[in-house]
C-alpha cells in the first residue's frame, strides 16, 4: 500500500562543487549515539552488536567523505536499521531511539548517493515508527535538503473535490469574528483567552493542495480508514483502522473529483488525522502569530481525572487533519486550541464546558470523547461556526 508501480520518481544528482560533508545533519545526534550505552537504564539490555554498529556508522558519517565507499556505507546503515526491527516489534523502551538513529544514517547515506527520493522515504518511515515529535527536529534539515531535489512525475492530473453547491445552515449561536489587525494579542488575551470562542480571519496561511500533490506526491503518511456508511462516527467506528500510503495516493483515492476505478473511496472514507505533518514536511507554512498560544501551560483547563491526555507537553503542539466529508466525534481536549483552516472549509459545534456531564464521556484512552451520537444535545445552547481557508477558531 506504500505506492503504485505506475508512479515514477526522478531525482537530481548532488550539485557539483558542493562537498558531501555539507549535507545538513544535526551533529548532536552523532554525540548522542556514541554515548547511547551510557543512557541505558539498569536492567534495560540493548544488544551490544547494535550499539557497536551504531558507533561504527556514526563514526563513518562524521568522517564523510571517507575511505568507505558510499554504497558500502549504505549497506552498513541498512543492516544496522534491520537489526533494530526486533526491538521495535517487542516494544523495547529504547527501540524508537535506536531505530530513529539508524534510519537517520540510512537517509543520509541515500542522500550522499544522490538518491533523494529514497532518502525522503527513509525519513518518512522513521518518523512514523520512531515518533515525529522526537525525531522531526533531527530529520528536518536533511528532509528539506532532499525535498528540494526530488521531482515527482505523476501520471495524469489530480483535481480536488468540487465545492458543494449548498452547505447546511448554521443553527447555533454565532461566534464573534475579527481581523487579526483589529483584534491584536492584547485585546484577544483580555477578552477571549480562557473565556470564550472567537474567529480570527487572515491569520492562517492557505495551502494549495494541487501544489502539495505535485511537490510531495511520494511522501508516506498515516491515513485513518472507515466505511463510508460509518464516516460520521470517525475513530469510534468499530471498523476504524489506520494504513500508510503515499500522500499522492491518499489524495487520489479519498480526495479526488474523479476517483480512479481502483479507488476504494466509494466504499470507505480516508482521513489524515492528528498527524504532525509539519514535522515531516518542513516547508509547510504555519500560522506563526498563533504559535505562542500553542504551548500548554498549567493555566489550561485540565483533562478529566486519571486521563492519560493530562500528560504535559513541551513546546507547541501542532497537528494536521485533512479529508473530504470527514467527521471528528464530539470531544474535549485537555488544553485550549486554535483550529486553523488551511484549505477548504470545516464546520464546528462548541458546547459549553458546564455541560460536560451530559456528554457522557467514555473511559480509558477515549476518556475525552462523548459516547452520545453526533450531533449531540439539540436541546441545549451551543456555538455553531463554519471556517474558510485562512481563518482560525479559538477553542
């Protein structure tokens, strides 16, 4: 499912005159890998052969260009990465760090050979398996370098789904709207922060999906799949599952004006949901004025007791949702949000926090999700808003 055979990749060679050593890779990773054995807690065993391989390829990469041919260096890195697979499948506490480190060297080895599409694929698989939050900053410079040197040749032309001729009427309370220059940080923090919703227009950069399709067609992304008959249930559907596929295949199969005959979109719905795509594709434009508000603090409304979502985070928390006719079930997040519409439109319904008990939250990992079918609580007052591209809703 990672790509169709009729998709062809064309890459450019390393520009002449640029030393291979200049490939941008975080040197801090090399130091961490060389001292990895010192970071292993007592009682946690890591095979010495894996640590020895990591030290070897780390040393070879810090000395590039070296006496080791690039093809030989790639073979060593691939073997090291394969050696970490058993640790990943067994849930070893250091598996993500070991796999991520080995994958970084695999990606860099491909780049040294001018195989930029293979380097990007190695980056993508590493981030999906090892965790984009932890490894995104390490792969970012290398990903950006390689992405500029890959050209995807795509068979045919893709067109996004047409805009609906008519949208359902909003039936709830309207949400106040402001232009960013009219509102300003001080007025927003005084009037709305922690108090109530508002919409700010012209604050979020818009994404051109056709451009993203062309530039990032071969990137590997996670997609949530549900039967179309249960699309309104989202991740609550008993048939919900997650698959990996190329970004281009996702758009062609689930967000196309004319899905191919082999597409499964007629019977299922695909949703790229809650994925930090910006850590995977570093060139994506972000709503910079709002990032200051995306760092959780102790002042944020806490999650329900004994809920794992209460775990604190460091730095901004950003995720991407991309889909057509997709629904997110009614839920409550453990911190406040900015919902930024980068393309298309989305409708959101906000219910007052005081009505949380009537939401009948589920237990376990879904302790923040309502068990009441969507749309809930028609009898109570709620806010109703539709966002267009470039607009952001404060929740």
